[in-house]
């Protein structure tokens, strides 16, 4: 009888451990089983260099969603970003999406200025106004090799 009690206790302990590992895997992996509390929004950029699926989507510095998928829109020859945004966040027709960098050389994320004019975007709608990321390496090389033009204050 004592043998079965020990085996039962070990079995319960292992089951609880597996549940904890599964929970941590889902939470740390940002896996969403149900997309009912989110909606899809698209945006087109001339360049999405450094952005990747799973990157943060922020509004006013607060995370409101994630980048779901990156692709190309062959018709307009631009990169297309598919984002999942929380249902309670309203983004309007005049919204602007831009790709920003956390810190000087940090991860890229999408920053959305939600706008306020017109109707709210529906699931699957596209943000028209976008701004691609500034390539810091390109700017540094232009400055280092003299391609950056300096304005003469006397000419103003």
C-alpha cells in the first residue's frame, strides 16, 4: 500500500511540473491559441529591415500587439507587415505606422500613431501612411565619408 502512495505522489508531482513547463512555454513564446481578442491590420513599407515576426507593436510607448507576418505586396512593390492588435485598441483611417529602434542598436518595432479622423480600421484594413526605419549604419557611413551635406547658416 505504501508503494502505491509513493508512486501516486511522484506521478502528481511530475504532472504538475509538466503543466508548469507548458504554461511557461506558452507565455514566454507569445503563443496565442485564440485570436478572438485581437484583429489583423496591414501596413506597407519601402523597407522592413531588422523587423521580424514577433516584434512588438506599440502605441504611445505601450505594447498593443505583435507583428504576425512579413511579406511582399507584388502589386505595389513594397514590403507588407501583418500585425495582430488587441481588440480594445482603436486605430483610425488617418493612422501612421513607423518602424523604430529600441535604443541605438536595439530591436526594431512598429510604432503606431492611431490618428483620430475618419472611421476606425476594420480587421484586414491597411494603414496607408507609413515610414520605414532610419538605417543608422547608412547614416554613419555617409557622415564618415562626407556625403552628409551641412547647411551654411549664413545662406539663410
